[in-house]
């Protein structure tokens, strides 16, 4: 008998019929003897519908009132799922974030969880009830409703699992696990049986959209075993864990992540003096623009070229700021490029294997793909390339690092 927290996203509860299917799945686990806590998102499209309504009133809705409004989406789902469970003879009770007392800070629309009072849920579990909790929301110390930002239901699920000391947190989604890369790009991509928190965090931050970054961080911090499963297909899914012991027999690289939403900016001919990086990136940071990769090249004439990448949505804002900086510093020119993409290889096996980066560069060179920028860490190597070569690069790297699924009938002994 185990205590399991199950989280179902918007597509999993997108219709009444799907909510009924979720109820069947939850009943099956409970009939098997497990204690179950369920976290659900709003029905797919509902949060966007509510935000659109708010924007019909104001282009910039007051964050506090926006939170009050969008939190209602999950309230509908928890009630419907509890009804569906009760109809099946499963005792169930639904709670909002406020009722559970998921305490957050007061940063409306992007709040962070500070504490969870698990006593109420624990009493219900002991009484034999399935507890259904609204994801994505909480309450601050003043009693204001808060929301956790996009994908916050994953974080709610993991946080509840940590507070309840659950045996596992299961994230149900529209894929049957974490793959070596996006199967829509590489048909031979393989589902991973297991991946470490560290690898999953890198994959999530580098463009893999299977799990929300904050949820992976939370799971790693509190050692919550996390499993990604398909909502309506049976299968073992992918277990995300701290355990690296079994990685010796695993490939050096666990996966290849990519991101099309990148843009590159370069300021040329800046005086090469102390503090130049801060003079360039300080105003960018002050405008709440996140900088990703950075390259600085010093020329023979004591000037420097400074290149960095930002999210494509921030490109125009960052370009204007950089042009202003260039005028102040007497730089030669500012140039930008939105036709780029980032490709990354990720794996804890890099720690014990030399030559991983050169193998990556060789694979790209064979396809005549030029590398514009390089960034490395202990378990990842990222490169910026022209966007038009993205899928070719991913396929080439997937093959080069022997991640392709074996052809039918050619499985290794």
C-alpha cells in the first residue's frame, strides 16, 4: 500500500468524458490498495478563456483580481472529478488551494509556495477518502488568492507529495514518458525508463516541455520520486530520481533538447575596459530580460565584440536597449538575428567520459552545420546554429550518440 499523488493536466481533464476516464484510473489505483491524492489543472483552454475575458476589461488586468479570476478554472475541475469519483462509489472530497492552506508569497500570477498544511489531507486519507486538490493556486498570509504561473499545477503536485511524504508523484500528460528527444523530430527517439533530476532539470530548461522546471527543482530538493505517464495509455512511463548508480550501463548522453525561441544580439567595437560586461548586461537585466548564452571576443585594437542570446519575445526590447547602450559607449554597431536555434546534449555520463563535446562538433561538421556559439556545463553542451538546420542537427546528434531506437528485429541481445 502506497501513498501516491497524481497530477492531471488540462488536456487530461479537457472534457467531461475525459474527467470520467481520470476517475476510472484513480478508482483502479485505490481499488489496488493505494491512498490517492489528485491534483488537477483547469480544463484545457479555460485559463486562456478567462484571461481573454479579463483583457476585454483591461489591457493590463490588476494581478490580484486576475488571480481571483483564473483560479476558478481549477475549482470547476476538482468538483467535477470529485463528483465522478463519488458516482463510482469512491469517497472523495475536493479542496481549493486556500482550503488546503497552500501558503505562498504575495507575488500575484507567479507566486512561490512557502508552506503546506497537510493535516487536513492526512485526516481525509485516514478516513478513506480520495482528496482532489486544485493545482496552480494558493493563498498568501493576508488571505489573498494567488496563482503559481503557467505550469504551476506540476509544482502543486510535487509540493503536496513532499509535504505528505508520498511514495511517488505521478505526472499524467499527453506523452507516455520522457524521450531522448522530441519524437516528432526524430522518429527513432526512445522513451527513457529512468533519468536523474539533474538531467531532467537541464532538459526542461533547454526546451523540453514535458515537465515544468520549478516542479523538477522542487522534486530534486525534497527527493520526491517523480514519474511521467500517459493519461490514457498504460505503461511504466519515465521515473525521475536522484539515483545515478544505474547510469554506468546507460548511454553517455541521455537526451537532446532544443529551443527555437532564441534570438541573438551583438554589440561590436566596444572599448575593452573593466566593467564592460556589466555596462552592457546591467540595463538588459534591469528590463527583466533574461540572458542565456554569452560570448565575448577581444580584437587587436583593444575593442571587444559582445554577443548574447535572449528569448525571441524579448528581442525587440533588448535590441532597443542595446542600441542606446551602443550610442553611450561609442560602439561601432549593433546587429541582431532571430533566425537561430539552440541545440543541447545532456547526460550525467559526461562527467566520466572525455571527448563528448568534440564528438558533438564532429557530427555537426559532417552535416556542414556552422556553430555560432558554444556553452558548456558539467552535464551539458549547448550550441547556437541557424534555425533552418535545427532538425537536421538533432537527427545527426541523436544518431552520433547512439540514441536511435533499434530497428524491429535488430534488438541487442
